[in-house]
C-alpha cells in the first residue's frame, strides 16, 4: 500500500505549531514586562513560513510503502560539479525532438530555481539573528541546509523509481543563491543607513 504525505499539510502544521509555541513565549515576555519587538517577530514568522515551504517543495510529497532499492538510488547521485548542467547544455538541439527553446527554458528553470530557492535564506537570516549576519556564517548555513536537503532526497531515492536526483550542482546553485541573498541584505541596509530610512535600518536589530 502506497501513502503520500502531502507537503501542504507539513507547512500548515509547522506554522501552526510555531505560532502556538511562540505566542506562549511572547505572552510570558510581555507579562514579565520584557520588551517584545513585533517587527522582528514578523520576520521570524516569515522565516518559518519560508523554510516550511522550502522543505515542502524539496522533500514532499513523501511516499510511504516503497521498498528499498540501493541499486536504483546509485543512478540518482552526481558528485561531479557542473556535470549535470553541462550535459543538459550539450543536449540542446537534440533532446525533446530538437526543441531548443524548451531545453533552454528547462536549464534556466533548473539552475535559476535552485539559485532562487535559498536566496531568501541569505536575506532573512541576518535579520533575525545577530550571530549569523556575516557572509561566512550565512554561507556555511546555506551550505549546511542545501547538503541536508540533498541527503534527504537521497534517502527518498531509495524508493527506486520514486525520488529526486541528489546533485552537487544543486548545492552549488543553492549556495550561490544564499550569497546573492546576503549581498541584497547588505545593499538594502546600506541604502537605509545612507538615506536614514527607519523601516530599513530597523531591520538591523
């Protein structure tokens, strides 16, 4: 019997649990007259929603009921940087009955999608954490998150025909996205400080 666990259920559950737990914690702070930054709380909630969506998009639906297939999983792994991307580029004009535009759009969606996937991480993390607001910390966090996603996808590939490809190229694109997101954060903060825009400078808690 095959059961698919839906990603939307995970997002709803994760966000609901966070809101309940955080509300209790915040209420206690407010009761003890501890200052609560609602501005920061908004960004933390946004971060939780974003990370829940990332997990949902990359790991769900999760199939329950497949048998393990170690031989099949080995065909779903690529540890050689840029090999998958170059293979796709070489297939332009031959794959999909020679549909060049479709193949190019497929490459752009794959590469661009992986870059965009973790770009908000590089932007949001420095806002909600003082300890993770430099490039090195954000880079390492993005790398850890991307590798964790790929490892979980590898576990899913043990289902044989089910699962996603574990590819080092995805990690590279994810990390590029995180770095870009961090540079966007730094740029926006500098603009806010230069023109004294309070709504922006308040992001630098």
